[in-house]
């Protein structure tokens, strides 16, 4: 059980306990996906002695079973109950791991209860090692999420794209992902023409026209796990320079993928892509890392950048997505999701990477 493994790691690292708020780590450890608890304090308290207890709003009563839990109702003070949980778990002070993204108001109240006796550290310090290595079941779920985005790509190539606005196309992609999966893993990016020079362009009213290169970047979620794909397509015949850029990015992506192997540093994958792009003279137009870990979150460890000091290992899953962005002209990005399986890189997304002219 994940929670037991986590407790062992936490104890080995010399921590007395952990406090986890809803999000990917909470889901990873409990299996409960408590949607939108928002401002209502919801906290999983774990002691390195092996005991754990959840504090949750009463309105989530039907979603939590077979787990030690104390519910609080609107109008009650949840921190009185949290204090009781600390007592039960004998957590009166010491070194505690806390969720990196915990709300400041919850954190302040926890510190008040600790009365100066808690020394807080980020939870990621211990949980990252567990989260980074996916087991077979997790990889299967990610393969499913990847199949959904591949299917959406096949389908969108049959849609009438000439004259559609970026916003409309993003909506159509989102709708199709929602029909085929549990939802989107992030808001789709549709960046056409000169807008494609912005890696995180927000789809707007610009309509797709002949000669455009269009970056399509979107992802699906399946049973908590994410996919993330980017393809760049051309509407009619694009400018020669953009075709040259496309081929450079395609080669960079391929070279980076071929570098993936157990034992290789994340930064070696990044430099394979970066060198190919720099050699073609576009180094200054590749402003981001080559990829990022992918799993319960769309951006997680291991990060595949120039500073990537993680040694790639079995079960790690990440994207490879080099890009070139030239202001005033446009851009190209090609992205696949990759898993390290049997020591080698395996592409989870498999859509065509050749330049497609519509
Ligand atoms: C979560 S929004 C961005 C999704 C996209 N696939 C992505 O992760 N990136 C686009 C440019 C680089 C890369 C990133 O690191 O943000």
C-alpha cells in the first residue's frame, strides 16, 4: 500500500509526521479524489509511528470509506478537531512534512496548534521518489490517456479547419477529449500563424488561414493520470523557413527520444534536443526545457531541462517537446509522452510526426 511505503520513507528520512491537503499527493496516498473542497480544511495527518487520520468536511461523508476519519460540519471549528487528531497521533511537535501547495490560512492555523514546536519541510522532499516511478498499472492508465489524445488528433485532421478561430478549435478539441475520457489535463493551446511564437499562447479570435503553421497542444485525464501531446500542422503550403524549422524540431525530438535509457541523466535528453536546434542556428529561439514529468499532474518531476539532475529510471514518465519560436513568424513544437520501460524509452503518444499539410 502506497501510504505504508510513504510512512517508511518518511521515517527513514527522519521526519515525525506529514500533513497532506487535497491534490495529487492526497489522491496518490488515499485514493480519494475530493473534488473542490476549496476553503474547507481537509487534512490527512500521518505519523511516522504508522498511524494516520483524515480531517474532512462532513459533506464528503459518502465519498470516504474504510479510512480513519473525523468529519466536521460547516459552523464548527475544524482546528479543534485537528488538535484532537494531533493528540491521538501523538504529534505534539517535531519535523513535519507539509504539502507544498497548502493554503496559507490552513498552514498558519497548523503552526498555531504547534505553538512553535513544529519544524515544517516540503512534502515533495520525500514523496517525489515514489511518485516519479510509475508501476505497470499507472503506465497502463497513462497509455489509455495517450490513446485518447492520439485519437483526437486523427479526428481533428478530418474537421474543416480553414476559417475556424483558435478559440472555437480549442473548444472542439476540449469537448472531444471530455467525450472520450475523464476530462482535460489542461486547457488546450491552439496557436496559429505568428501567435505560434508564444509557447503558452491563449487561444483567441484569430481564424486559421492558408499558409499557417498551427501548434495544437492538449491533454486528457484518465483515472487521475494525464497525457499531453503537441503536434504542429500546416493549413496549405507554409513558408519555406517554417518547413525548415519543422524539420529541425522533428529531428531534435527524435534525437532526444533516442537518448532515453535507464541510467541517463535528464539533462542529457535535454541537451540532445538543444544541440540539434542550436546546430541549425535556432538555439536562441528554444526558450524552454525539453520536457517535464507527467503523471497525476501535468507538470511534475522529473523535469527534462539543462539542470535536470535526475537519473532516469524504470517507470519514469515524461514529455519530450522541443520547440522553436520566432517572433513575427510563428513556431513549431512536437511533443510525445514517453515512459522508461525495460530500460528503454517507449512512446505513449504515437500520432504521426511528419509535417501534415491540410
Ligand atoms: C500545462 S500548460 C502547457 C502544456 C504544454 N504541453 C507544456 O508543458 N509546455 C509547452 C511549452 C513548454 C512546456 C512547459 O514546460 O510549459
